[in-house]
């Protein structure tokens, strides 16, 4: 360790505010970009998925109309 | 060789390769970056001239390196876009331009905060600082131009031309400290020569530079994948990929 105590580490002999401001801005902006890019990828992926599912919905998911104008379906059981 | 080149231009092939490399890039980047920064902040010795303010170097130099490298990579991709009309090259330029803007801003910001205790001023209009500010505007210009043109192909060509015109700024940034008398110190980091700084400072700097490069690689892959999903969503392979649940 280049410092004798934790408070000396934070103070950095008076240069603390400069050093810690730089590191804070760096970490916030880089982590923010990583997080935001990952979130945008997820959102794009789900948007594509919804689009495909709307295009050709799976047969079982579509509720079948019980009655139409031309034909009434009555259960034979 | 040519087959490899054409494969490289295929978004489908890229998607597979990116998925394979991304976990390694992220893990390696984070480990190296954290190791370099912790070492630099807490364990590297104090500079005899600048005291502890020099510890900003461990984020300032990697950011500045990336700011310029990303622009050079974008310029290479711009040549590929103009000559071979490769889709992936344009996807790359569009995806990484905001990341380049971020690192240029970080290099300028950390430089300004470092300048205050070292030079006694936040900013001077000298060659190195001004040419870096121009780089920031170039990145901003590339992003704005891309967003202002709706047609994908016209946007790709216009952006490629702008990126290539702006590349003249890169040697100016690099050699500004040698050509003109500037406040900025000369290059700390040369791959070809023995480092001028102490090993205890140089090794953590090397770690953080490598770490940030790997992290950039991961970020570039992720952002390119997003852009490919948007552009190729009408194709069959993207549809199969998404419906199979592969991200």
C-alpha cells in the first residue's frame, strides 16, 4: 500500500477531490454505457420476438370463435 | 483468404462469433481493468513531481488511447464501406461512434481535472487539447449525420466520407506534443521503447489499457448485435435465432 491509513488514501495529500472526481465520473459513465447498451439489446430482442409472434401466432394460442354467422359449434359430448 | 473476407462481412457469421467471444472479453476486460485501477490507486508509488494527482493517468491514458483507436478503426471500416459496400463495416461505425464520443469526453474531462492541480488551469487552447476537442466534435458530427439521413445506404456513404475526412486529425493529435510547444507532457507510453516511467507505475497502466480495450471489444460486439437485429429483422436467420431464444 502506498498510503499509511484509509483516510490518507482518501485525502491523497490534498489531491483527493481531483482524483476521486475523475474516477467517479469514469466509473459512472462507463458502467452507465454498458448497462444502457445491454438494456437496449434486450429491448430490441423482445421487440423482434413480439413482432414474429404477431406475424404467425401459434395455433393453440388463438381463441377459436365458438359461433360464427354461418355455423354454430355445439359440443357432442 | 477472400472467402474469409466475405464471411467476415456476413452478419449471421458475426453473430455466432460474437456470442462465442463476448463472455471472455467481458470477464478478461473487467479483471484487468479492476486490477490495473486498484493497483494504480492504492499500491503504485507517488510521483516525485506531481504527487498523488498523477493517479488520474490510469484512466486518462486508456480513455485517450481508445478515443483515437476507435476513430482509426472507424476510418478503416469506412474504407471497407465505400470500396466493398460491406454491411457489417457500416454497422460497426454506427455502433461504436457513441462509445468513441464517451472516451473522448472522458479523456478531456480527466485531463482538465488533472490539469488544475498540475498546471494551475483547467483548460488551455494548446495543440493537444484543441485537437482532442475537435475529435469530440467529429464523433458528434458522425452521430448527428447518421441520424439525420433516413435512407440506410445514403447514410452509410455520407458517414464514411465524413469519418475519412476527419482522420486527418489523428496524426495531429498524436504528434501535437512534438510539433508544438504545449503544456501537455509528451507520450508516456510507447510500445517500441523501454518505458520512461517506473515499472511499478507502468505495469498497472498497461493492465488498465488492456482491460479497457477488451471491455470496448465486448461493448462493440453487443452494440453491433443490437444494430444487426434492427437491420436484419426481416431475414429468416434472425427470425429463427430470436424464436429459438438465442440472444
